């Protein structure tokens, strides 16, 4: 689910960027993937190219631009959440043997900003950058309000066959700034994923909260 702000040209430009982020695309491919008229795609892509957000590869396809590198580095330096979370979530994945994610709230939705996959062949994959609603899934409900038991679980709530358990990451003043999740097939996480992995998720979220000064 993509974020729609109501600012049409911005929403369309971001759709172009997201499409190119999946793979380099020629103008015709970009038109097909976005569904926009050819003239609109050309206008947006060339404008984004002028700003360094997109570039052309040797085959003439649109690719992510070098200008994004500097922006990404600046964002990381000012918002160290992901780099602080990476070793903590790596330990959580190794401890549980399941996929783990870190979500943050964006308006009325939530975005996955870090996703580490389980080595199991049968797994639930959440691509980094994915956007989901707040009102479904354990991470969404955690971001909507602090769970009384330290964690919240969901079983087949947002996606059939998938279970998850999440806990809040807090910053100064105990404000919820992110949610740590363990997710996977119900066959492994069971109908009671909180009983199985709740303590581990709480411990990881608490460690990240301390690293952030929460």
C-alpha cells in the first residue's frame, strides 16, 4: 500500500521513484509499471533526473540517482535508529530463528525500515520500505498505543497463515517511536506467538530503547 498525500504531482513522482527502485526501467517499462501516460512519465522522470534523484544507465534506462546517496547518508547520520537496531535485531533473529522487522509510523500507516530474514525455506518476507496499515497486525497496533503486557500478537490478522508478535521501542518521555516484530508462518510461531517469543521481543525492544535514550 503506497502513501497518497493528495499532492498529485508529488505522489506520482514518488511512484516513479519506487518503480525504478525495484529495477532499472526504460520509459516504456516505467509507463507500464506506473500506469501513467507516457508524457507524464517522461516529464516526471526527466525532472527527477535533473535533481539527481534518477539517472540513466549505459542502456538508457532510468536508475536511482547518485543524489540519493548523499541524502541517505545525511538521513542516517541524523536518525541513527536503523544502524542502532541492526545488531540488536540480528541477535533477535538468531535467538528466535524467525524473520524480524522494525516498523515506524508514517501518518496513518507504518513502514518497514529494517527487515532480517530467517534462514528457513518457509518464511514470511517483508521487504524494507513496505507500507502497511496501522489497524492490522501486531506492529501496527503497537505503534497505535502501548500494549499493557509489553507485547501484542496477531495470528492471521493481516495476512492468512502468518503470525507475529511485536513490542514498542520508546524514546525520551516514553514516546513510542518504533515497533520490533518477529513474524513467520503460524505452523512455527503457533496460535500463541506471544507465549513463544514475547519475552525475546520485549528484551530486544528494551535494548534498542536504551540505546536511543528511552
